[in-house]
C-alpha cells in the first residue's frame, strides 16, 4: 500500500505551526478544540465549511442519564446490551459517568435543549430502558449542538479554523511520532504542512461507501484512511450500522427518519398494512441491527412503511417539524399517508483503535468520535450515544495532552523532523475511469446488511484491483474515492474474517453468534491478514 495519497515534497508546501492540530469540525473536533484552547493554540482543519459534518445532520438527540428516574448504571447496562457482547466496559463506564457533566457544560455554552414545564424533556429511543434522550427544536438536535460549538469556537481567539482543507496524510518523525498533517487547500490548490505538538482526528465516518446513506457528502472516511496509511491500527471495521428508517422515495435522498419517531409511538407496517415487529423482543424499539434486518427481509415481499398516526397531529408537528416538512416537500403528509422507509448506512462502530484517553497506536496521534473505536459501541451502537461519545472522549483527549505536557513536555516539531517515506508512485500512470457509484453499489450488494462468503470475496478482489490501478489526481472527488477504496477493502476483509453474526455484522452463511472467546478485529497496512485481540472488559 502506498504511504501517501499523492506525490509531494516539502519544498512545494506552505508551512504552518500550532499547538494542537484538530482535524474535523463536528462535535468531536470542535469540543476537543474548545477544551484544548484553554491550554494551547489550536488549529482546526475542516474539509468543507465548518458546519458541514455528520453532527449537523443528527436528529434524534443525545443520550445522557440526567433524569431523576435514570442513572449512569442503567445507561451502562443498556449500552452493553445493544453492543452485543463486544463493548469494552471501561470505555462504556467512562461514557455514561462523564456524560452528564459534559452535557451540562454544553448547556452552559449555550445549547438549548427542549424543555417541558421548565425541565429538560427526555424522549425514548430503541433499546433504552428509560427516557434519556435530550433533543433540540424537536428533531434538530445536532444542528443546535453544532451551532453552539461553532459560535464558541469562532469566538475563541486561540482557535484558528481553516475551511476547505482536505487532509491528505499524517506526517511522522524518525521516531514514528505523528507531528502534523499534509493538506490540500481547496481554494488555492496548494499543498500545506501543519506541524503540531499533538494531532487529533475528529474526521467522522464513511457513509459514502454505500449508495444508500443518511450521511452527508463529506463522510468519506478520510481520517481513517490517512491513519491507516500512516500505520495506525483499525479496529472492528466490519461493524457498520444501518439505520432502519430512511426515506425511501425514488429520486429522493435517504433522509433520516429519527428513531425517536418510533420512540413516540409510530409503527412499522408491511405492504399488507400489518405490524411485522410484533413478535420481535422490543418490537419497533428493538436494537437497530435487529430492526434493519427485519425491514430488509420484509422488503423482499414489498414496501415497508412507517405509520405516524399513533403519535397524533400536534405531537408530530411539535417533536418532528423537520421530518414533517421534508416529507411534505416530497409530497407525503405523514399524518394522512404511510411513509415508505428502508435501511441506509448510518454509522461506523469501528475505526482507528484508541484507548479510553483517545490515544491511538501511533505516538502523539489521538482520535475521537465516529472515526475512532475504543469499544464503547461494541458491535451495535445504542441510539443517540454517538454525540455523547464525541463530547466525552474529546474531553479526555485534552486531559491526556495536558498531563503529558506537565509530566514530560510535548514534542517541538520542526520541518526537518519529517520522515519522508519511500513510495511507489508510477509517473505517467493513467487513472482508471472508476466512478464512486460503482464502489457504492458493490459495497451495498456484497458488504451491506446481509453478507456471505462468495459476495465478500468478490468485493475484496474488485476493490483490491481498483485500488491498485487507480492513481488519483489532486482533485477532491478522486482523493475521496481513493480513501473510500482503502477503507472499503478493510471493511470487506474484516467482514470475511468474522465467521459469525453479531450486531451490525450479519453473515447468512454464519447466522450464529459465538458465546465464547469474544474478539475484536485488528487491521494494519503492514499485514494483509485480519488479526484479533480479546474483548478485555466485557462488564
């Protein structure tokens, strides 16, 4: 595998230095930047405009045990149950115990969550035993959180936000420490080097690997791919979460229909108008992987619908104004018509392997949010835990950077420290006219909701062939496609290696779930084989 996405030399780059370099401007990136700015100068690089991230598109809410009838221990148990045996209990305990303090801090920053009679209003979502989901403006929670964090970040003089920055690769010194990043300035098309005392990935997920996704165009796995090329370990890449209910209208995007809709009482119906989840434990509020597979199976017989009518007119308009209006825009009044829905790629449980402090396997590189994997979500993320994840572990990363600075000092990177590794670019090699849609359709068909050996092997071979022959130019769409190929290959290989069904990973040829020797999958660029490590703390 090539070390770098494109050929480059330091002599052609503009050079910048900062204390902490944060890659990404969603909840994980911006919250980390804000906490880090209390101690260091911070630079935030974001691929498009600062608001464009998965955070902005999060509807349902943020799960947190703040209600009097709830507790972190109940939240802990629900998270372990949804994670299907692959959660690292230490990570989960950190999430649920630190979560309330982080959310209260977010409220002090200016985030306005919906209230009832002056008190925070909590809703129900799948696999939660209590109503613990905070929401904002009905179904625009992520947008409100992003608004709050952006306002804080842009008002902080120690934070420099640079938009239109496509991070190509991570840079290391001779000791193997990550000391910065190589970026393509989308406005000038110039290469830029950012040197930093600590580097934090908050680059989000990889939903654009699939033809049907709730994710925005920017979710192309760039941070995971850059870390992988630099030698970082990836963990549990087979576990992609497919949200059960996305809008399913020809020509329309797969707009997310929040889990909270079912939490407030909406029913899933088959083509005959029957509730097909009645015999499933949890019914419409079973874990996401279960509901997605049941919908997938029903779709073989005809369309599947979401029936909003049990919720009632006023509550739909109050709680789900964005969903209500979007459906109207596509000609469907959810209070009169059944809404066609189908699963779509939504969230990545796997990612760059980290510990409970956000440290990766590469010295001086941290990761938080959807691009990271510390076992907190296991094989299936509990609904609305993702926003909390970005807050909690972003804060922990800054704690570790500060402690390192106090105990032994941070590195002082210089341009001369960069270890430029040999690469295998072929001058004059023509790019294969590969389209992103070909990869997305392949992944959906063979590495999607239901998988089996023959299809996975076909996907691995095709993606490997495409990756070897596709040499990108310095053009964003081509660079994104190259990253998607690398990450898609990892997902498919990990899925082939796991010969069982668990959480978001379902093998029709291995439908059973192992009950002993629970393992995480580990991948690095040095070895083609998928390795495993035991789940060390299962609760």
